[in-house]
C-alpha cells in the first residue's frame, strides 16, 4: 500500500500541476468592445422558460441579429422568441444523419446575410449586454478565427463535480491547442464566418454530438486559430445547476464522444477510466494518516480551487476534491455500463 500511496501522490502532483499550468493559456475576455455584423444562432428545443432570460440581453446588442431555431418544440418556444424580438426558424426535427442541435444550428446559419461573424449560444444562457462586442474584440486581439467560453452557474455540480471534469476536458482538449482536439464549450462560440465556411460548416460535423469541440478542432485542422477564453463573468447558465441535470448533460456528451473517437473500444476505455478515477479519488481518503495521502489530497485540491475561484464559488469546496474524483469514476462507469443517453427526449448515446 505504501508504494501505491507514493504513486498516487506523484500522479496527483503531476496531473494537477499540468492542469493548473493550462489555465495560463486561457486569457480573460477583452475589456474593449468591437462592433461588427454578427448573426447569433440560438438552437432551442422546449426552451420557452429559458429564452426570457437570454433574449433581453442578446437582442439589441450593436450589430447583432438574433435567430432562434425552434427544434420541434412543444411548449410555445417559437412564440416566446418572437415576442422577445428574435427572428424564428421553425424545424420539424433533424434530417437523417444529423444530430439535433447541429442540424438546428445549420438551419440558423442558412439565414445569414452579410454577417462577418457567427455566434452560437445555448438557450439556457444569460448574457450581459456587452458580451458580443467583447467577444469580437477578443478574437481580433488574439488573431483568432474562433473564440469560446463556458458560462458559470451556482448549483452543487459547479463546486463539486465540474472542477474535476474540467481537468478531464483540459487533458483531452488542452487550451494551449496541442491536444488531439481543440477546446470550445457550447455555451458560447463565436466564429469568423469565412473560416467556418472554409472548414465545411456544420455539414462537416452533421452527425456529431460533440459539436463544440468538433467545430474548434475543424477550424484548427483547416488552418484557422481557435482560442478558449474566460468570459464567464459575462455568462451564466442554468442548464446544469442541479446535480441530476449536470450528470445527464455530461453523459450525453461523453458517451457519443467516446463512441465517435474510439468506436468499439469506447466502452472498455470508459470502464478502465472509471476504475482508475475511482481509485485516484479514494486512495488519499482511505489512508488519511499517510503523508503521501496528504500530498495527493492537496495536489488534487489545487486545480479544484482554481476552477471555483474563477467562477466565484466558495474555494473551501476544494477540500472535497478527492471525493469529486471518485464521483467522476462512478460517472464514467455509469457511461460505460448504462448506454443510451437521452437529452430532450432524444437518444444521443
């Protein structure tokens, strides 16, 4: 057990150090604002309750035209969007071979006129009135063809589960752009229209459910420059505040992503990753008197603290980092052993 404790501590220090270092590659959103013609596309399926929180802050931003794509909703989403000043495209659902959200965004882009930029925003986001101008300014200053940011929330998932999940994201799609995939988060993605069209648009990603990372990677691999930035102070999201909603949202992303990336090896890899992360989190807890366990616990807490600090949540939650990692292990096992993720009454995994 002593050697296992040493290995646990070394792995925790190395992993946490790398994650913390990756934050240095995440610039804050620009304090300046640049007005440019922007088409904002909001894919929406049964979002009548969330659109009144998003659209008042988005409609009317300088240079921004807002199109809501009603993806076969049953709750009056289209009527709510129109009443709040957005243009509406009504869809009966995705065409064969398309994922639902990707198809909705594709329909939205088809309504583009002379806009230079395309902005894709989740319907459960709330934004400040200066969001779009500051995103454009960030892209100009960074020389980027795509900029993306996650929002922030306030529920238990944000201070317990998501800090550990953020490390997984940084490992698969590091912000420095040197990973197998480029990083973007679907809450908010701004892309230069010329680069988007040169990369093949949503047609090139028709069947994917990892549309955010997929688009950033596509832009990078066709010669463009994607950058992940921190604009969380301008964005809040309510879609994953509850633990259950967060679990389901992450499942519908992880299951298809592993299937698309690894084919038949996806499920075995999820099982292996689940067991490893269960051990990664539990080892420091099971040997609380060992100095190696203290070191592992502290190392796991460092990136956890950095994540919650950036989104304005209690930093004391970092003490729970090993328990969060054990929960990530259970989550990955759940993804492997209980296939068939559902989202908005559609199967996505």
